[in-house]
C-alpha cells in the first residue's frame, strides 16, 4: 500500500551545503512555497560537515588577487576540460557568498586586523582558501542550518530514503521515498526538485567519505533518464591518513607542511618545482604513487605503501590554532601527535568530478529538476578540481538552483497538474520490495560490497591501464550477477540492512559507468591517468562523457566543452 503526500511545492533531496543553501535561496525567492528538505540522514549528519580546509573566493583584489586569476587557475587545474563560462560564474559569484555567510554568523578565521583570513591551497596563484580553522564544512553547515530556521516554509523529512523520481517522460511530478523510522513507502507529489545528494565516494574502500556517501541520488537520476557526466574523473586526495583514509586537509600543506619520501627528500621538487606540495591534487597524488613505484615509499604497519607528511616545523601552537581538527584526528586514529612525529599518508578517494549532467544554471534534462553540489556536473571542475572550489560550488549553485526551482514552482502553481502516473509508483514499489526486500539469495551483500569497493581501489586508482580497468569491469559485472539482492532483517523500523542493500544496488550501476568511461577515454587528463595512454589527446578527447542508463550496459555519448577565453595548453607547475 502506497501512502501519498500532496503538500509540497519544492523538494530538495539532500541536506548538505548545496541542499541547505538551496532551501534558503528558494524560501527567500518564494516565501509562500512549501519546501521540504528530504534526507536519508539527520540534517547535520550530512557529509558536508567533514569539509576541512577552505572555501575558495577572491577576497583581496586590493592586495593583487583577481577574479580572472581564479578563473584561469580553475580552468588550468581542470586540465582544460572545465566549461569556462561555468568556471567564471563560480569565481564571480563566490566573494558575495563569503560575505553573506559572514553576515549569517559564519565564524571565519581572521587576520589580526579583523579581515577574513585566507590560506594557500594547491594550484592557486594567490592564497584564496577562506577558512575557519580546519572545520570549515562543519561551521558552514551550522551557519546554513541556523539560517534555515528563520523560514517557516522550510520543513524537513529527516531519515527518509528517496528511491525514484516520478515523471511523465518530460516533466517532474514527485518522488517515492521510504520513511526509515516506520518503513512506510510514500509517493510525494511536488512541482520541482533539486538533487543535492553528494558524491559517490564509497565506491572505493579507501575513501575520505562517510559510509552514507553512496550514489543513491545519482542512480535515481540515471534511472529517470538523466545522463551522468564525466564519471571517469575521480579525485584522489594526496593525504588520506593511514590506515583509516580520513582526510588530512590540504590546509596542512597550505600552512607549510612537507611531503617526504624514504630518503627524507621533499620529492615534489621533481614534479612541480614552482608549487612543490601545493601543486594540484592530481599531480601530487601521481607524484606520491610514482615515488612508491620507484621504491622510495614507506611501508605502513598494515603492509600498505605510503609517504610521510611532516608538520613538526609548523610548531605545536600554530597546529592547535590552525589545524586543531587534524591534530585530533591524527592522535585518535593513528596515535601520532603531528607536532612531534611524521604522519603516514596515501592518496585516497575524495571527490567525484562527475555527476548528473546539468547546464550552467543546474537544470537537468527533466523539466522541473535541478542538481547542485557534488551530485551535479555542471562541468566547473573538468577533469580535476582545485581544493576549496567544492564548497564554493555547493554554495553558489545551491543559491542558483534554489532561485530557479522556486520561480519554476511558482509558475506551475496555477497550472493543472498532469495525471499522476500510478504505474510508475507501482513499478518502483515492486522493484524495491519484490526485487530487494523479499528477494532471495545466498551471497552476503556486505561481502559483495567489500569486494566491489576493493576492486575499484585496485583497478581504477590513481594510475590506470586498459587491462586493469577491464578486469575491474568484469569483477563488478560478475559480482552484480551473484545472489546478493536480499534482506535478512525483516523489521520495518530503521532497517539499515534494507537501506544498505538498496545502496549497493545503486553502487553497481554507477561503478559500471565509472569503469566504462575510464576504458573509453584513451588518454591521460587531470585525475584520469592511464599508463598505456600517458599523453593528453585534445584532438580526440577534448569532450565530456555522457552515460545513459540501459539494462544491458550504459549508453555512452559525448558532449562539447565550452571554451571562451583560454585555449588548451600544456599544463605545467
């Protein structure tokens, strides 16, 4: 039995930085709209709280920084795959958003003269990462959530698992979702939707992401007919702490940290002499793996090769002031005080440049649906994101999509709604309950998930080649054929076994697209580095990748890159 809720104008699926910024923007744009933020978590458990190092913006043009410089740094950092009009929009909009957050109560770290402070981040030609110690995401989330409380037309469906976008082939009509506390299955009618469900980083077992960061939202859009774009580009952050993979912020290097090999060398001088440890993340990660391959790595007690991060010269007082969060992480998770000892680090899955294909305003291919934040791919990051541009993207396109969706929903309020497609809802209920909840099988879904994420780690990591990618794809497809689609726990309330298996169902479809896209892109560009095709190939691959759902395997297409000012050149640092 499907219960139907018919009381919202705008649904925002996801409660991280992009989702909350969208809610505020929509509520201000259209105060009479009924807005619901739908999240499979409690709002403040969204992974955005884990962002550490900074939010990029040009704040000090009087000291020599420029919007143009931020745009070019972003485009160059993307290895010229960013859509340049989108990159420009990010850089133009972001300074106002820093001040807006400040006015809403964001506790930015400050200079002694009281001005908002900024620190160095990789790939920038000016210190441009606006920060709040090393807990920027946590404080931004608190600020946005507090601000949301000022609006009576924003409500929250906490711990609701969205499963399907309901549409008529052209136009958005609603969502289906499971209320986790009761297990009840609902259809929710609405006029507009913003997807802000974050990235898919838990496709990898060595990852900075929360365990909840699975590609449910991406898969929901994919199954509704939207394209996933540029999913082969996965960012590996150079400094995941061993053995957990928890992020050690780029701010640690921005504050002066060194990367050392087993010979005690600051080895980045061989790879990016002008930037050293503050080269873009793809370059630093490849440099670490090259050092390891050439025998200059360290062996962690787990048997995994790693490098050392040295913060000792920064000093205990400055570490506590500027990097207190990572000091706590280091002590708790590795038993190391970074003021006294070296940290063991290794490149770790940290971000997906790809996501749901949108235009510059965040609009998707379904009328009435927008996407924002890491779930979206408006192509601002191209093949490699610069650090601190991700929280900026969430905030800028949270604002933009909130405005766009609210204005659209207002225009729809007087229009007659299309007939409700009961057959779509019924098919989704059958897929979930007959296909998964009451499914049979002997394979343990948690073991299958571990094997899948380990295969992604082994076969689609920092360096890739055709044979390993093909092996990863075979492994993923073979694992998907096993009988894991069943739920042993039959409770209705808070059935995490049920949600975990639904998450795994989504992971298989999205992992396949990552691997197929990587196999097809026979070049090295940004975060996609192939040993069998080590050069960038603008003649054949200066394009975006689109993947559409088909039960037999993804249908792959291409999409042009928007180039406005900057012709691609060789990328050197």
